[in-house]
């Protein structure tokens, strides 16, 4: 990987070790490349609806509702002032591939060895920053319960429940204290290693979401650069 970065005239940042390299993407986001076991799923994550059969109750009382714990970190959405340039960087430096995009507003990238529709999303802004972290759950029920847990804890601002077009996942976003979001997600599209995925470039107004409440006016505001 070091040799690849040198060949691309990409400099790594600060100290590196035998199993870790730090570098910055074109937006200035600090990225770590680390040697580790595979964490991404090898197939589409399991997704369920309850009840699965008749003669079973589909819901319980709120007092008995189970706590939701996401199964894993699914992806990150990062701000960048130049979406196309950052796509080219992640293609060249890390071998990621473009899944879909909406002009120069947002783009989604996946890994070639089999991965969900996107491991990284790139959102246009005037500087670097984190738009959201996305956390995988197993159902719309768990998304709803997670949203209620956060609301009960005082975190009521966000966006959802809805379903995305690009990626197809169901979602609910919760605003964190710093202006970014944590997304409860379920049912993301999966791109197997042996599939040649054909990416699309869709208008923003027609690809942001399939259904759900209206997008908050400041949903794509980068509060890190605003400060």
C-alpha cells in the first residue's frame, strides 16, 4: 500500500507503523489504512419482519420493548468540496468503486471484494467533516425502537423514518450534539464480488429518498466548517 501511494504521489501523514498508514483525502479528512481481519459482511445482511407467521403478536407494550443495539458500523458519509476529485482519490488509493451518484452533490462507493452499496458516501460542502455514521440493524422495527430510545434520551432532532433510493435502505437519522448524524439503517443493497455493478447519475430531487418526511432544511449543513 505504501508503494501504491508513492506511485500516486500521495503522502501519508505523521507516524505510521507496520500495520497502519495515515493520510488525508483531497478534502482534508484524516484517513487510516490498517491491516486487519475483514469486518464487512460477505453477503446481504439479514433482514426480518415480525411476526413471521400468523397467530403471533406483532408488537409488545412499550415497557417491555427490547433495547436496540446496532450490529455494526455500516458506513460513513464525509463532506468534501470536490466530489469528483474525491471519488478519483478513493478509486486510485483504495480501489473503491463508484456505486451511484447525484451530479456533484453526493456519491456512494463500494469495495470490489463484495460489500454493501456504499462503505463511504461523499457529500458536497465547503470543507471537510463528518455528515453521518450509519449503524446496521435487522428491521424497520429496530430502526423505530432505536429512534424512540434516542428521543427518550433527549435526542429528538433528525430525519426519518424513510427509505433511500440509492442504496435502498430504510433509515432514521438522529442529530448528535455536534451537528452530525447517527443513522439507524436496515436492508441496504449488497454488491457481490462477481457482479459488475452499473452506477447511475440521478437527479438529487428524484434520488434523495423514496418515501418519508421532508428533508430538514439544514440536513446537509457542515457544522464543522460553520464553526
